[in-house]
């Protein structure tokens, strides 16, 4: 079924009007053909410390909650049946945050060691995926924000393949810049 709707702000005329007169200067793309260069220029940093710090802070928080709760325990009351069990749970609930805090503090160094050991393998896997099916792009900022699935609104960007010559890359950047500006003015 044909689509009778056209794109807003006529992108074909924007594309025709955006042709640059001359090719602007453009830096040469980095060579990431070698794993060491990839690790230095493009690989994500080692996040092992961050995870361990989060575990340690959570452990310290739960331990503090448990210790403070021990000081404010209610006095024992003689009760039987359901009320007796409920009274026992209320009196000894600080055991739960103490146990959770200890578990987090035990997990912190284990998480750090595991993440440190896994990081080189993750970088190698990322490098193999990038060289196998990746495209290096030159990122150009756009003048609008898009809704991200996890963090909310983020600045949009247009990625232009670095294998394109400078004139075609400039044409693409200018066409998107002009079209996005027309879309913003049309709203």
C-alpha cells in the first residue's frame, strides 16, 4: 500500500540546498586496526572500582541501619501464637539489615576481582565486534533532544561514516542541520 504522506519540511529540497561549495577541513580518523590502539583510543574504561564502591557503600549503609536499630529494639513482651511471632520479628529485625550489609561488604572485593579479571576479555570481544561489523563514524551534534530508554532526554547526534570523502560528509551534516532547524521552526 503506497504511503501518501510526505516527510515534514520537505527533506529533498533541503538536501538539494545543502550542497557545500567546498570541502571543509576534517581530521583524519584514528586507526584502531590494532588491539592496543583500540584499547587506548576507543575501549571503555575499567569499571571494576565503581561496582565495588557501590557494594561497599550499600554494605556500610545496611550495617549502620542494623546497628542503630539494635539500640532501639522494643523490650520483650510475653505473647503467644501469632502475636508472639510478630513480637519476636519486631524485636530481632535488625538481623536482616546486618546480614544484608555483611553480604554486600563480602561481595565488594569479590566483585572488584571478577570485574578486573573480565575486563580484558570484554575489551577483546568489543574489539572483535567492532572490526568484524562496526563502522567508525564522525559524531556531529544535533540541535534537539531525544528520549532515551534509560536516562531520560539526551542530546541527539548524527553519525557520518569516516570513509566518506569530506565533501559528501559536509553535505550530510549540513542537510541534517538545516532539516532539523526547519523541523524546530515548524513546530
